[in-house]
C-alpha cells in the first residue's frame, strides 16, 4: 500500500444483533488477492438489507462480530496490490468508482463464472455476480461504513463525470437492482408496468428509469411519505394509493384508457414487487394482464403465497431478480447520467450512522446516505 496512507481508519461496527453501531478506529484493511483495490470511501448508502442483517434475519451472516456493514458505496481508488491482476490495473489511483457489494473474489471457475445463461447477469468469462463461492461486502465481509475499504476490481464501475459519490452510492444496490428488474420485464416502449413500493429507495428510482425507457408507468404505495415522494418526482407516472384504490378498479380504468373490452387484456404488462408484504404481492398480481410477468425483488423471511390459479389460468410468469452484471451496472450508470436520474437522498456524517437508522425507521421513502465529507 502507498506509504502516505494513514495507519488507521474510523468505521461503524455492528457488535451484536439488534444493537446500535459503534464508531471506533481500526487498522486499514490489507490486500489478500491480486484483484484487490483499496478505496477511500466517499459515500455509503443504507439499504433495507443492512437492517435485515443487523436484526439477525439473514441466517449465517455476518459470519462474525464486530462487522462493518454497507454493500452500496462509492469512493476513490488509492492503491492496488503489489502484483495486480489485469482487471485491477484498469483502475489507477484517483479514479472515482462505484462498488456493488456482490461477488467479492468471485472464483473464476464455477458454472456461473464460466458463463451464466442469464443475459442480465452475464459478465465476461471468469466473473459472475451469482458466484456461490464469492464473498459480499457488507454482508459476509466488511463493507462501506468506514473511511477505507478493500474491494474487488471486478466489482467496480467508473463514475460518470455528471454524478457525485453521494448520487452514485445508492445506485450500487438500489439502482442496479431496479434497473435489472426492469430489463427482466422484457417490455417495449409503450407497454405498461406497475411498481409496487414506488416511493421507496428502489421504487422512486424505478419510476424515473421506467418513464425514461418509454413505458407507461403505474406507481403504487401505501404510506403517506413514500406517496408524496413518488408524486414529487413529476415523472408523468400515475401514482396510486393502495389504501384507497382497489387493484381491480385500476385494471378497469386502464382497460378503458387502452380501449380494451376483454378482462384478460386489461391492466399492466408487468409488475415489479418491492415490498415484503403479501398484500402488495396480491395487489400487484391483480394488476397484471393475462400472460403478464411478475418480477419479484423482495425476499420476506416467510416468503410469498402464490396463487396457482394466476399461474395456470392466467399464464402469469413469476421470476426473481437480484442484481445485474457489471456490464449492466455500467449501462445503468451511463443511462442515469444521460437522463439526469437522481436518487432522493438525505445525508448524514459517518459519526451519525445511528441517527440515519432512526430516520430509516420513520419510513419516509427515498435513500439515506453517509457522506464522508460531512
């Protein structure tokens, strides 16, 4: 590592489940692999998965305490290992990069790394976000709630000049996840899509991406703050309050707008499920036309109940979506910069991560980000 780097860094640590974070100083992390790159973290975004992990709802993770969370962050390259891999040499010191948490030290050898059949997750041979042998920043290994982090060069994407670190960090999980989910819907401009949880961290980005992709967009939520946020974006999407508008009524209204008389033709072509609520899942499936596609992003602890009648008699396809490949990540960043898409975010200093968590529990929607410059 560079000789002028500090010997220690500050980080926010989980010491146990269901406990506040603890801020303390520790030695800088060390390299262990030719793909390793040390970055100075500039911004780190809080994800619902950070909450799930801290509550002990991800069996087996973290593997030990103390633990540094955050799997969506952005920073500046400061050094590489003494014998860097070809992938690591692509990132010179001073390069601004976004970091997705998945596939740290992907094995290069497994079925996925040798060539996944999934076009959304497909990367160059030797790397896959679905590698089962890989670690994950912020989940199985330390992440971005610290001043420095060691990352895998193959995880990284250069940040476009138009985006700041604070704007980029939420895109490293929320952005790539909703962007990849939209691609899995396999729609064409003019098709209709519904986003359940439209005012949340993923949902409000999804409203912006979907409208810029040329889709007719219906955003659905069931809380005042997220609904207000979704409406404030002025994307042109229709925003529905699930507490007062029935899915079946919306289906009839959309059918009228589209000039359709057959019930099977009325509704949306695809729906993305972001909340962990069975009610939201059922609402979303009701919105679908016959032969529609339901893309599930959330993973509630007890799962979802799926109606076999929807699957069999209406030919509804239900698929999952995790994240996209590094190729799709870069595509998403360029799309974001080109179309001026922004995460609605509230920032906090690293020292007030627990205050950020308190804000998260208020359920106001949007994203919450640690800005290391504060």
